[in-house]
């Protein structure tokens, strides 16, 4: 029973961490090696600069997941958002992970 309780506590903590990670990047510019700028805005829109062009879409938070629709990239689905921290524990970005995956696409604060 103690093991079950511990497992449930870890699952709940992970879910809260994902929601917190998403909240930490809303209205902040993020980037990676292929995308020089992306912005998930609090008004439910998202914009991504790629190959010199800006693409727009919409997003919403559903059960703690980031769910986006960007027609130009044929994206319509949800991802978990996991915090990336530096060696001192400072939040520096996020990892967008498809459900069931242990890793995904890293984005860092600009």
C-alpha cells in the first residue's frame, strides 16, 4: 500500500510540474536550433518563425497538456510539457513530448 501511495504521489507531482512548465513559457519567446523564435501567447494563439517565415496557429491547455493546431505544419494534437533546468535548478526551457514518449523537442528561453 505504501508503494502504491508513493507511485500515485509521483504521478501527481509530475502532472503538476508539466502544467507549471507550460505556464512558465506563456507569453515568453522560446527557441531551438531549427526554430529561431516561437511564442505561445495567453490569448490562445501561437506563432513560430521557421525558414524566415512566421506561421500562426492556436493552442489550449487540456488536462495539463499543450494542445496546438498549426495548419501549415499539419500539427493538431497534444503534448506533455516538461521543464528543463540548468545544473543549479533554474528553469531554462521545456521539452515538448508526444504522449508516451520519454523525450521530445527542446526549446529554450530566448
